[in-house]
C-alpha cells in the first residue's frame, strides 16, 4: 500500500549544483531530519544544517550534487568534503515526500562515479548505526562499517556523540582500482 504523503516522481535528474541551488538545501536537510527517530536525532538538533559557506565551497569545487524534478525543484542533495587525499560524504538528504524513488541511490551513485574518476582511494561517511534505510543504502554501494575509524573520523564521531546524536558509526568505500592496486605486488 502506498503512503498518501509520498509524491509521485519518475522524472528527476542528478546534476552538479549551481550556486542558485544552495539556498534550497537547508530546507531539504531539515525536512529529511524528520525521518529519524528522536532517540537518534533529538528534536533540538533537527534545525541544524550544513553551514552555507561549506555548501558554497563544495559547489565551487564540484562536490555538491542535487536531484531536481522537471520543474527544477531541488528534491535532494549530496555534499562531499575532502580530508587530505580521501573524500567524506558530509551529507545526503532527500525530501521525505520523494523518498523510496531511488533519488538517494542516484545521488550516491553520482558521488561514487565522481570518486572513481579521480585519484581518491576512499570515500568515508558517518551515519546512524540503528537507521536501517541508511545502512541498506550504503551497504548496497559497498560501504563497510569500520571497527576503528581514522583519527579525523573518530574525532567527528566524538563530536556527534557530544552533540547528542544517537549511536553513530563510520563507514568506508574503497574504490575498485585502489583495491586492485593494493592486491598487486609492486615491481621494483
């Protein structure tokens, strides 16, 4: 049975965000926050969003993607930040009314394609351990949960816990060409 609040969307596109798209992203992020149970994302944190200057920087660097419908309305977005030579999926959100239409998967596929096309060995993220939709999406793309996170992600996880978020985990996707390169013996 179909949820009545869900919108029909079969016609959407994924593209690099323009600077004009940036103001719409906070509303998408806030709307998506409503999907999380309060034990994971307390009500007092639901208004917090990625800082506009970070979104502008990501847009300028070609690391911000949006999903738009045929009327050019932003339905979702994905934002990547670099940490040294590795990439971090800083945010991935879809308007709840447009969930379960493959938009999150399409946004993540664009990020993965971007990472595969560059000399980036790994894509990291942090997510809720107990939120099945996110876990399923990331695992579908080959992300694995890390037992021990790199220092910069361990620090992010500590900050998230101190802010009051529910149990978070770090995940990693190693791009295929880097998996193969690691398994090949070096020739001197």
